[in-house]
């Protein structure tokens, strides 16, 4: 789990960026909100929306 800035995208840590780059998939509450951060830092890791309305069907058991 990686926390991301809620305001200034420049506030993300170097370690958080490294983890996001190394992940095979990034699950996020809203991919439309995550994409600007990922694009800013050149992170092309695939994303998948995961939130209370889809968690039962989005995560394999």
C-alpha cells in the first residue's frame, strides 16, 4: 500500500515512486485521479479501479 499526495503531486516520496514503478498492477480508488500522478513521473504500470462498490468482483478470491 502506497499513500499518495492529496494536494501537491510534488509531495510524493522517492520510495513511493519506486514502489509504484516496481508494481505489476496499481489498484486505486479512481484511475482518473491516479493517472495524472503516474503520468507526471512516467509510471506506465497498469491500473485497476478498486473501491467499495466493486471490491467483491474486482479481486479474485
